[in-house]
C-alpha cells in the first residue's frame, strides 16, 4: 500500500495539490467561484493503489 500526503480544497471545487506543491507555496484555493477561494487547503492521506483518500489512524 502506498500512501502519500495531498492537500485538498473542501469547498467542492475538487482542487488538490501534492505535498511538494503545498510546501512550494500553493497553499490556498485559487478557483474563482469556489466557496473556499483563498482558504488554506486541508491535509489528507491518499492511497495511490486504490485512488482513494483514507482517514488517518484507520487501517486501509
């Protein structure tokens, strides 16, 4: 199982960036019209094998 960290917008636009992009400065949603435009992305764990986000602390 391969888990990586992604940062996502929870405003419904579907925006997401990798850990590297987040650390390089892409930290907020830039989608015009999104309710979370300008708000900081939230960290999530992502399984690259099944292509799904997983909850921290839960077995996958």
